[in-house]
C-alpha cells in the first residue's frame, strides 16, 4: 500500500472511531421521561450511525459499529428524518385553536 492510501485509511479509521462516541451519546439523550423518544435527537443519532456504518468498510481492522444498518432500514429512517425536520406526520406540532369571527352584519 502506498503512503497516501495508508494515510487515508488511518484517517477513515480515526473518523469512524470518532463517530461512534456521539452516536452513543445521542442514543442516551434521546430517551425522555415517560418512555418517550425525542424525534430530533433520534434523527441525529441515526444520521451519525449511518455515517459510521458507511465509513466502516473503509477502515480496515476496526470492529463493526454494533448496530445494524440495512438498505430498507435506512430508507425508513430517511422518511422519518424528513418528517421530523419538516414537522409533519407523527412529528407535527399539536394543532392550535384559531378563533374565527364573522365580520359580516347579520341579514
């Protein structure tokens, strides 16, 4: 292996290792009281896990990330990330009441 390739492989391994820590911290932070899960923190956690999973094959001799990321699961997560970011679907804010008054005089 030539020197630039070796340097790149080392950098990939270091970045992979660095991604595992925030993924673990986000996993801890996403749990809310009452058994609820924070959708934004969950989306961030899955994004970091996805990045680590994508980088892992380029970092030889590193252990697997410890969680599974398959194509179908990733597509499902992407849909959830979109909904969380746009606050639609299950991530939509609760509806607010809007008072409407009739400004026309009675007939």
